[in-house]
């Protein structure tokens, strides 16, 4: 059952499945069901990396980039530790094994199935803007030695945002980067490296100050992701995969396909997940009062359920992970 793992202010972890009853999706449990169960205690870590670290036979459409069925965390000593989710908890003997060493809080971490081997892998951007790949073999992160560096020139000052996704429609994820000037560029990945691949400019005008949130998802259900872009209290759907007739390549549509009413805010949290149907994303927001609102995505647009959209209330959590236990 899909749902959320959340980390509370005191470091405790809780599991909230998303229930469907009385014609609504919500985190409130129906009579006779449990929710908000304790699954971990005193988690005081530097990074929390949700992914499909636990090897299993799961259809690929469940493997949304950004979601997961288990967690890898970074501790204060620079170690990566692996926490499988078994029997609806992280608390069991052998959990928290050390699976990587020499990592830092100052690095940027991107989880996706980079090597297309059935589990998540780790891509890291270091302080110099270099990209380094750490494949996961189900038990630990593999050291690639001199082949660890798979890209360069991704300095954060010039390229503030990186978005993994299947942007070229292949079997391995690629990177969409947003430059400081608002250009969107796809860097294809061949399963081993970004070197030797031709980058593709796919959009412009998306400066971070104008569009503080870009929500990536397979919104239109084709082979490539699209983006919901936040600007001035609205979310705008920009389809991807339109063929640019001048260059004969994929690109974002120049104008949005749909837009919402002015019902959203810049300081909210936005959680994209396969909340109802595998392969079809919906949106959950966490507003300024820590209430959770559910927005299904249907027929190319977000639906505002009005008074029926509240799925949870007063969730004072530091971290949210969309979770698909196996």
C-alpha cells in the first residue's frame, strides 16, 4: 500500500498508509485499521535517501524517481547506512548496516536506477561540480575507482537544480538541469557515464526566482516526464516530448497546457507520488498549518477536491518520503 514515512522533530519515524474509503483518499485510518505506527526512534542523521535499495521483483512502473521502499542515511561520521523496511518497521536486528564510507553532508545526492539493474543507485555532485556514480549491489555501494567520475561542469552556482528522469525515453535515467539563467538542458546517460553524450537544450525562461518549484512526474502517462511549474500561486503543466521542428528533437512545450487557480503557495511542501495508481502520479501538499491536501491528476490537470481534499492535519514533521513497502 502506498503512503508516507515521516520523521518527527524528535527523530522518531512513523508510517502512514494512504487509505481509500467512503469514496476518498486520506491518511486518517478507517475503523479497525492502524496508522501513524512507530517504525524508528531517534533518527539523527544528516541525509535521508529514499530508494528501492531492497532487491525485489517489482514492476518498473512502481519505481518512481524520488520514491522508495527502504532508506539509506548519512551519519555524522560520513558513513552511509542501510535501513530495509521489513514487517512494517525499520527496527529489527541487523538494520543500519554500514554500506559506504567517506561521504559528506555538503554533497548533493540523486537516487535513481542509474545502472538499470533492478535497484536504485546513487549519483553524487561534489563541491567542484563533478558527478560521481556509486552503483548499489543490494548490500553495499560499489567503488568504481577511476570510473567513479561520470560528469563534470555541474557547479551549483551555474546549475542550481538537477532533475533525474527518463528524459530520452531509454532504459536508464538521464539528467534535466536547470541553469541559473532559466535554460533547461537534458544530459543523456548511457548507464555508465554522461561523457560522450550530446546535451540537448529543451526549454528556457524557467529562472529559479520565477519558478521556485518544478514538479517532475509522468503526468501525461507517456514515456517521458513532464513538469508542473509553480509561479505566482499557480501550477502550470508543461508537457515534454514535443518535437521541435527546427531541431527535430524533444523539447518542452513553449506554453503550458493547463493551469490551476491561485490556490498554491511558494512556502508549501509538494509531494509527488503514485498515491492511487502505479505509473500515474498525483500531488499531496503540506500547507503552512501542516495540513495535508490531496490533489488527484486526471485528464491532463489537477483536480481541486475543495472541502474533501484534506488527507491529514497538524503533521509537524521534518521529512516526508513517499513509500511503497514490499
